[in-house]
């Protein structure tokens, strides 16, 4: 599977996104021509360096007679009346809809009354159309975005002094469930346009997916930052898509003087609170005391909740968190199956695992169901399990 990965460690804007994609090989002449055809702007593409990193810079200049901002519906009319390909036109309309919904929510205005300011300029229209054109130059199976650095402090706007991220940008990040952090730069690194483009096209991930990188591009912003290069890095990666990839964190702590009953209850409490897996391993503690090591696999969003549960239930004074790890999993589902034992039919649940291509990886019978059948028939549970799994394999096309 070919994937595009955005790494906005210095934020993102429309022109940075376009520039980084040109750095990956998107046809700059097609992008430039498309941007200038839909908005009255002049576009130039140049090579530059940020902290020694060679990168592409896209400069969009609006003609003075078009410097006034437009309403949301004026922008919609411009895009709809253009000669853009339908896929680019639809993506551009969706991106402006994301920004309009954010502005409408922030200012408590109906869309028909909404008047864009910074994002209603001709250069913003050109940026959105240019980014859509650049992405459609490729044929990506997936698009990912690692955590976005938004910047901090305050910035001047048409509405006065606003905190960074500005309210519209923050609303877009919330709606798109994008992962972000402010970082240590007191400037606006992420624009509403950049946030909307990334939100529309990409799936947020906590870290770079496990993959083989094929190509890298850098798009520079206009701002110079002392602490870090003001560039957006993008890359084309080859990802093994036969298994499902997600991100997890691992919680660990050592405990002693905790009874088996308490630990057994803890396992149930953690699993019911969202833990992916819980393992408790006997360990020898300092001074030879017997104890246990608790391991919990968790989604990053549940880490704090589960750590608190461990501390509350065991009296531990702290929980170690192993940073985000990628996990590869099979697609799993459960089907009900009738099996014949002693001329009687019994229901048993079968767990089936496949990769994303549909290839069968594993079949396993639900133990509790098999145990009930074993108790009823007097047959050993291992034989019931074997019968259930063999029946499932024979009839796999029907279940």
C-alpha cells in the first residue's frame, strides 16, 4: 500500500502543503496553472533552505484589486463556476465547508451571513485548489498526519488579538479529531487553511507508521524560526496493508503485598475500562520479596485513566508508560456455528481472523461455549474445541 505521510512538526499552511507535494514530484506547472486559473493570483515556485534543509517555497501574490475578502457563498460560486476537474472541485468545496462550519460555530452565525476574512482572500482559494490538485497528482491508498505543532502565544486578526491556535483552527482540529500540540514557538504555525486541508485528506496518527520510505519532500513556510526549521515534511511510504496498524502504549508497574483476589479484580476492572490486554507476571522484588509485574496494553487516550485505576486498586505509587508503539493486528470477527456431537446440535461461537486482503489467518472456538457443551455431553473440552474448529474450517465459506 502506498501512503502519503504529513509531518507538520512546524505547523502547516496551504502553500507549505503544496510546496511539500511539489518536492515529492507533483507537477508544479500544472499546479501553478490551475491555481492561477481559479483565482486572480500570481504563483511562483522557488528553491530555498531552512536551517540547511533544501526545500520548496510556493509564493502566492494576490492582485491589489482583489485584496478584499469574500463571503462563503461567493467562494462556493467561484469554485463551482471554474473549469476544475470534478474530483478537485468537490475536495475544494469540502475543505471550505470545513472552514465555514468552524467559523459559523465560533461566531454563532448562519452560513449565509458568514463573511470570511483571512481565509476569504484569493490566495486562500488558490491554496486550497492547489493542494487538492497536488494530491490528485498521485494515487495514494492512504494519507496520514502525525501530531501537528500549532504554535502558541497570540496573533493579530480582523477580530482583534486572538490566542494561538486561533479559535477557527482549534475548532477544525476538534472536528477532524486531529492530534496536535502547541510546542515552544510563540507564533502561529498552523493556519485554518492548513488545518482544514490536513483534516479533510488525512487520518491522524500518533507517530510515523511502520513502513519503508520511498521519497521525501520539504515545503517551507515564509517565517524564519530560530529554534527549528519552518518546513513541512511529507513522504511517500510503502506500508504492508495485510494487517491492520494502530498505536498503543504499554503501562507497567511492580507491586507486592497485593493479594491474588485484588489482582484478579484489577484485571476485570482494567479490561472493562478499555484496556486492550492485561498480563500479570510473578516477579522477585528487592530483598527477595515475592511480587507481581502488571503489564497493560492501552490506547494512548486511555492511558491516564487506566494508570489511575492501577494506583487506586493496588496502592502502587507510580506507573511507567512505554511510549507509543505500533501494533499490527488481524481483522477479527465472531460467527455462530452449529456443531454435531452425539447426534445433537450445539451452538458455539467461532472467532475468525483474516488479513485485510481476506486471507484466513486463524480460527478458534470460544472456550466458554465449548466448556458448556463438554459439561452437557461428558466429552472432554479439548475434543469439543477440536470438533468446533474442524467444523468451522470445513464450512469456512459459509460462516
